[in-house]
């Protein structure tokens, strides 16, 4: 019951101001966010890489309605690409971004986002790495997949994300698996209406398994984005059945979530990539993480009273 309320709060400016100003919010945010500055994020990335993990860095930001802010997002990612070039981890440290941070919701937003994101993808390629386009709520999916297709004409390593919660996603998996793309499969972090999305968790999980089957049967590079122990085991079993060698797919998890499992999978010889968000605009990301797991909310509430 709390999940939908938290997802609604993730888009509420009044609650954003209240939660962001609460002095005790910070230590809890730190569990999920690598820091506010680029140097903190690259330090975390280097530390994870030293332990055999890959990373995808996300400069936090979304739902931008001011053209100047969209330019700032582009510039932040250009700085990130440069820093990754210096770090020298190649594709072991890539970038994830949300097109809504690049102006997708502004008038003419589709073209604007494409125009802003292109130099970032070029800079990533120059730094020996790649970009994955995060997927946001359902009205943005067509535009995001079209930008992805356009970017892949010159940069085929550009990744996309598909959400098993959406009814359309099996079709999208078929299309992208055939094209040989890097596809991160997730359950989906947004509250979506019944016309477009499965509502029961059980249905979202079943769809996830069907999508895994489609992606692993195809020519592409599946990126299994989940912490769910059952789905992780099923993905491993499907990969084995399909004779997929370890380097032909990867697991992805969020910074601060199930870290022991991240290390366990890596120790079993799997590629594991950690999604590392950083920056000052952490509110919406943080609220989605609270919504995913009531225990996180209890952890947050405890931190508010235990000082
Ligand atoms: P769940 O059933 O939610 O969780 C399974 C178990 O994992 C839980 O029982 C718990 O032990 C653990 N767990 C899960 N979440 C948390 C948490 N927040 N805190 C602590 N423990 C937790 N969604 C999008 O819509 N678009 C994206 O682009 C996107 N990118 C993602 C990238 C990565 C690498 C990952 C891992 C997730 C991404 N997501 C994205 C979020 C995703 O859609 C889910 O909301 C999120 O992963 C939780 O679902 P789950 O598969 O882990 O399963």
C-alpha cells in the first residue's frame, strides 16, 4: 500500500522540499547514492572495479522542464565521460542517463533530447565506453526507443532498458534481441495504469521470465537488472541451457542493494555491473528505492528517531 504513495511523493515538490531539508535524511540517502560530486562517484567506481565489479554511473536528474537545466545535464555527462577516460576502465565503467534530464519533456523534446545526448554518446565512445538510456514512465517509451535506434546507427553499443511491467515489453524484447543490442531488463520502477502494465507483482515476475527467455534466445547482450533471488537463479539457468558463456551477458544491481549477492555472482565468474548514482538531485531516485522495499522505509524512519 505504501509503494504507490511513495511513488506519488517522488513527484511532489512540497514533499521533495521537506524530505530534502530534513538533516537526518542524508545518512540514509548515502546508502543508495555515491555522493554529490563527480570525484566521489569516480572514487566509488574505482573501488568497485578493484573488487572485480563493473559500474554504470548515473548523474542524477530527471523531469527537466527548463532548457538551461537540460544543457547542464549534458555538460555534467560530458565531464563524466572525460573523467571515465582518465580512469581508464574502458567499458567496465559506462554511463546511464535519463532522456527526461536532457529535455525530452520540453516542447520539441524528442529532437532536443537527441541533440543533447549525441555529444555525450560521442564522448563516451572517445573515452572507450558506452551509454545506456534508462527507461522512464510509459508515455516516454516510444521516444526513448526511437532515440536509442537513432544512436545505435553510429554507436551500436548504446544500451536500452525494457521494463517487464509493461504489456508491450515482450514485443520490444523480440525486436531488440534480433537487433543484437545491449538490453537491460528490469521490472519497472514507475506506477503505471492497468491499460499498459501488469498490476500484480506475480504477473510482472512471470513477464520478466518470458522476457529473459526472449533476450537470451536472441543475438544480443542481455543485462539482467534485478535483485530478486528467484529471477537471478532463473537467469543463470537459462544462460546455462542456452550455452551462453560468462562474457555474453551480465547481471546488474543498484549501489547499496544486496552487495553480498553482487560479490557472490562475481565470484562465480559472472560479469556484475553496479548502477552508481551521484549528484545533488537524488530525491526522486531515493523515493523509488524506498517504495521498492518497506524495510528501507523502516530503516529511514529509525534513522529519524534514533539520534
Ligand atoms: P524486487 O521484487 O523489488 O526485489 C527483490 C529483492 O531485492 C527484495 O526482496 C530485496 O531483498 C531486494 N531489493 C530490491 N529493491 C531493493 C531496494 N530498493 N532496497 C533494498 N533491497 C531491495 N527501473 C526503471 O523503471 N527504469 C530503469 O532504467 C531502471 N534501471 C535499473 C538499473 C538497475 C541496474 C537495476 C538493478 C534496477 C533498475 N530499475 C529501473 C529498477 C527496477 O525496475 C526495480 O524497480 C528494482 O530493481 C526493484 O526490483 P527487483 O527486480 O530488484 O525486485
